[in-house]
C-alpha cells in the first residue's frame, strides 16, 4: 500500500508541473437565464487550491477558469480537499469547505480507520448553502474532475441519506428526530450524517472521472508500483534540474493529511515532509485512502452504496487519447493528443486485461489516467446501468452522458494542455454551465 500510494503521489506531483502549450481564446458570452445556483468545482487526485503552486491553477493552469466564468455572469467557486485522501474524507472536507465550519469525518468512520475525527475549520465558500431564501432553497451545482467526480457523488449520497453508522456511534440505536437535531445543535453530530440535507444539490457533473475506478490503480496494486518508474520521491536532484519556479510549485503544495497527524511543520522542507509522510505507519493496510478508492474494486465497493438520486441531475464527459496498436489488441498513446508524461500509464492501461475482474478489451482505451469506459457513469457494483446519451433534454435522476472527447487527454479537459476538439477551453465550460443554468 505504501509503495502504491507513493506512486500516485509522485506521478501527480510531477504531472502538475506541465505547462499548457496554448492559451485558449476567450470569447465574451453571457450566462443564459434560468436558475442562479452557484457552481462549485472539486479537483481530482493530486489537486490543489488556488493559493498553492505559486498561482499555477488546477483549473486552467495559467488561465483562471473560475475568474473567467465569473466574468461571464456565472457564480463559480473552487473547492479544496485532500489531494490523496479517500473519497469519504474528501466529501467531508468539501462539505465543510463550502458550508463553513470544522471538518467532521464521523465518529464511526474515524474509529474504524484510526484517524482523528475532526479536521480543519473553514469560513465557507457559500455559508448560506441549504438555507431558505423565501420559499426557495439555496442549492448548488457540483463539478468534479477525475477523483473529484466520485468525491462529489459521495457527498450527495451523505447529504441525501446520511449514514446510519454515524448516528448509532453518537446516539445509539433508533434515536428520535428530536435527539438527532439536539446533537446537531450542540455540535455532537454533523448534519452531513443525519440525512437532513436532501435537495441541497441540483446537479453533479463528472469530467474524465473514474466512476468505475481505473486500471492504473489495479496495475499499481498488483505490482506494488507504477511499473517501478514512478516510485522515487521528488527529491532535490529532480528539483534542481527544474527551474526555481517549478521547485516552488512543488514546495508550496499542501498534502492536507491533518486527520493522520501528518501536518507539515513550520520551516520543514517539502522534501523532508514528503519523506516523513511516506514513512508514516498510516500506510499499514488502510483502505481509507485514494490508492484503494481509485481501483476498480474500490469503486465497485463505493458504487454498491452510493446511489443516484431522483432529485439530482447527473452529467458526464469522457476523454480518450489512445489509438489501436498496429499489431495485437493493445491501445497505445496517440502522441498527437496525449501528454508525453502520461505515456507509460497509457501504455500499461492499454494492455491490461483481467477477465477474473471483468476487465476486457473494452477497458483498453484511456486518457492517460482513467479508462474511457469508466468515465460515462457508475456501473460496477450495480445491477443495472443508469446511463443515457444526452439528446438535448437532461433527464433527472439519470446519468446524461454528454459524449466522448476522443482527442483529449486527462488534463486537457481542465485546460492544462491542448485539445482543439473542445472548441476553446473556457467556451467548453460556458456551454456546459448554460445547460446547468437551464435546469
């Protein structure tokens, strides 16, 4: 587990340094009329906040997507969660980051995985979330890239249905509604676990997300590493080979592992912090981490209890940047579209079959991080597919697949490289946000 997670950590640390090859042309386009719910973006594995990496943004790189969309009349916020934490921990963090308050990971969950129950305290991106504005409820739209997709799905599940184990851990069996509300009022129970936050979310959008996991995680789990190529931690030698600016982008990166008592110390170099994290006893067998959640087995487990809700719209976009090899069944990176840094991943995923897990040739096309087949919506761990092809009229309670970007890699869709088929990076988001505004 430790070597597996080290691989995820190192690969995503390095990939975050790739500079975009182009600057998208930004056209002036106003938001359409309709609902005015804010949009909250949730980053994927290895992601970071707006004040990290010296202003090199997760959403857009050198282009400030949040600001561009706000300039066009939308209300957009960037959520921040643990870059390598589990989907459960990330969902709890995202709730507190949006609503405001102290992160509560849940008593039952924290006891089970032996980490702190409470995390950081936030002022809130949108503190009025869930409150009544006259007769209307203050709702939001959630957009997740990569692991951000499963994270926001899990958040919606907790908001809608709560978690019985957390109620029992705090209040015992069969508590009354009065007891539950009293526990919320006195801070002993987060509203997130009470099932009292239904209808807080209007829509969920996943971008290049491992809704059924990624075989990159399966390969890492089987080999103990990403083929041995990405297991060496970022160190002074690699940093010295880069520019000072790139060095700073790494050292200004917050791993956000407070619940594991792994906060970076004042004056501690990033290299020393990174090695301390890697040496932590935390890694001994825990499943409460992204390295498990991102596998097909981990996502199958999550899909078995995280449901689709009839009062929420679901949207998904899929990406692919591989092509069929001249010989054999493999998919290989298409050098015209895939970032070269993702090539080893693309090759490994494009050759990986596991019939015992139901991983057949349909899993081979990928975007360098996630199998294309996994991106249209959750199916593993479920008795049936709830995915429909978007035809211009969104269907509530179903996964509206918005289509395949077949010449777009995993980071093109967030503006950190180039994808001409998106017809402009910012414009791509404007088009989708107009769909959300029309719901």
